[in-house]
C-alpha cells in the first residue's frame, strides 16, 4: 500500500474499486483499522472508488508527539491534493468525523459530500473524558487485557453482545493484540483535547448525512441531532440496537443509507 510523506509525516493509504466511480474517503475511528469495517467497505466498493488512509499513529501511518485535530486535518487535505482526486465524499467515523467537519470548514472545495458517523462537534463531558482517558493510558502502557472487557462495552450495543459473540471476540482480540499503542494514544489525545466547534459548524455548506447508534454513550443521538440542526439541509439517522461501532454492527444498513444519500444528493 502506498505511503506518502505529508508535512514530514508519512501517511499510508489504500485504494479499492474503480477510479471512474465517485470517490469515498473512509476515515476510520481510533483503535480500529478499516479491516474491521470490511463488511461495510465490501458493500460500498461495488459502486464507489474507496480511498482508505491509516489514521496518524495507526497501521503504517506516522504521527507527531503533539498533534491536534486541526493539524491532522491539514495533513489529510494535502493528501487529497497530492492524490489529485476530484471532489470526494468524506465518510468519517468518530475521530474521522471530527476531522471531516474541520475539513469542511477549512477546505470545502475538496468535498462533494460529508458523512459523519458516531461523532461529535463538542468536547466530551468531563465524566466520559476522565473514564476513557484512564482506559487509554492503561491501553498505552500495555494493560490491554485488563481493560478489554470494559472498553468493549463502550463500543457495542447490548444486542450485539448477546447475539454476536464472534464479532465481540474478534474485536477484543484485535484490541488486546495491538503491538505498539504509542501512536494511537497520540491520536487519541488530539481527540480528547479537541476544540469545541459547535458554534462554527453552521458555516458548513457541504451536503451532510449524520449517523448515530441509538445506544452510543460517547457520540449520542442527541449530539447527532445537534450537528444536523446546525448544518443547512443535513439529514440525520439513528440506528437501533447499535452503539459507537455502528458501522461494524450494522454494515448493510449503513451502506444502504450512504448509497441512498449519495444517489439523492449527487448532481445529475
């Protein structure tokens, strides 16, 4: 997979599908690689050209010791410019959605549409931030087995836990098997210490779809409703029996939402 130096940081990406089709840039969440979203991507690649970058500190992408979401956004903007892509659909999950909103504010010319899944424009409440930051520090310091079960319950809905133990076990093994979490932790800090852009997102003019899992404790349906209320013409969908990793829990439902949204909003 190609690696491109951007602002002295190497970013790895891969491409799937036909370049003649509309391009979706899929920006994954913290911790999980795009491979974890394979069912969703398998559906989307049937109709779209996919560009899938590794987040800073994830996969083979490098990172800076001190990062902000704004600096990460600039890196991805330059990556898109370097790849010479026409206007893209930015499909951002969690931190990927936070970057997507900042990209739409700073560089709207590179975007055709914006899909925001399991994300927030605001800072985390102090209670959630303190709990998750503690778990992240333990994860960074090698105590992955110790925090795995607590962490997994923040990502998946109760029905998923009950009905799909194989998926829970797969994702748990991926979390515990992480070899080096230093870069992931640097990216997590960028998300934890993010600026509050709730008062700015009304400036976004990009066509937008906002998706939330009904049981998501981190990026709640209320936060999704708020984002959609601030962006003119934005659509919002809440997915039942799903949590923060809604794209993994309900891949076919999410793929259908994305396909319907893009067919409806794309120029003739």
